[in-house]
C-alpha cells in the first residue's frame, strides 16, 4: 500500500513538472500541444477511493492551470475525465473491469490504446471548448482537439512503453 502511494505521488509530481517545464513550451504548427499530465488520471489504480481520485484529478488540473495561467480549463477537463473514467474502463475492458482485475501492464495493446484514446479525446474536446468558448470557432476547436489528441496519445503510449513495468 505504501509503495502505491509513493509511486502515485512521484508520478503526480513528475508529470506536472514535465508538463509545466517542457511540454507547455511546445506548440507545433501553432495549435498542437501535448498534455502528458493526463497520464496520471489514465494510470491511477482502479481499486482506490473514487472521491480521492476525483479530488486528485481536480488538484492536478488546478496545478497545471496555476502554472499555465489558464483559468480553470485544465481542472474542469481533468475532473470530467475522472468522472467518465469508469464508463471508459467498462467499455474498453468489459468483464475485466467488472471483476476489478484490469492491469494495464498485462492488458492487450488495442485495449490500452482504445482506453487512452477515449479519455484523451474527451479531455481535449472539453479543454479546447472551454479555452476558446465560442461555438462559431467549432472547426478550430475540433482541429486543435484532434491534432493535440493524436500527439498526446502517441506520447502517452511511448511513455508507458519506456517507463512501464515489464510483463
């Protein structure tokens, strides 16, 4: 139990630092920005307290907002994906999720990719909807969400492959 708390705390801090110090300074083509910090929400243990998880997701988003001066859009997007995460897990992993036996390190690659993609796209659509906050700019919102989602998904998969626990 203590090891899980330590690893989650370390993951929380490292992802915030990487996001704030490195990734927030990357803007490909003016609108593509990776948001690797959502990996904390994606990889958070399933069996832990849901209220604590939603609070930590809010804290994660709020911390990114404070460093990015973005007025709460990251906090709202993080809480949203934390809230829909059980539905995404059930959709992606089915019976494994029902029996609380989902292990990301041993799950099939396609299942992991689907799960990461669902949460990333939801996060990015909410984030850019709130950031732009103008329905007449829906094409810009969708373009930013699509391209940033693709880049974030690739970065998340590479991070899991490089730093994940071996099978």
